[in-house]
């Protein structure tokens, strides 16, 4: 199943659930900084949209409050964002890498870690039996 696109507010709500675990709508709203905190009804509407997108789910009801939890991982959501970003560049990684290097956001340690991950995937691919 392809993950749906998430808005900035939807991602912020998901971040609350990934960080705090299952929460009621009021708890999600109160996790936002007081300054510029979205209205309860805005959070409620967005939570129900996320439920429709199947990125979160109701897990129980306490009194009148529904408790929600994330049904996708942070990694899955981040992967979708990266895929969307790359598609803007025709799935070419080079312009993104060039920007990260020029902006000094990509370190030598990041490159070494990526190299280790690529090598581990290559080893894994070689160990899989051929049919």
C-alpha cells in the first residue's frame, strides 16, 4: 500500500503520537506550543482525516475521549517524504546531494554511515538464494 501524502500539520500530529504514544485529541492539541497552538476543532478534524488515510487509528475510548495511536512508523512517513522530494528532481539524487554538501548539512560521518548501509545491503543481496 502506498502511503498517503501528509500535510505539515498532519506530520506534526503524527510526531506527537510517535513521541508520546497513544493520545486523546486534547492531549495532541496540548502538545503544541501555546504560541500558535491550533484550535481543538482543527486538531480534531485533522485527526479524523488521518484516520481516514489510515495513518492513525482509534485504540480505545475513555469516557467521551477517543484515544488514537500511529498506525505507520516515522520511518515510513519519512521515506514517503524523501520519495516525493526525489520525484521533484526526476528521481535524480545528485542535485539533492549537491545541495546538502554545499549547505554543509551532509557530513563525512553521514557519508560513511551511508556507505556502511549500502555495503550491508549488497552483502544481504548476495546471501539471498537464487531461484
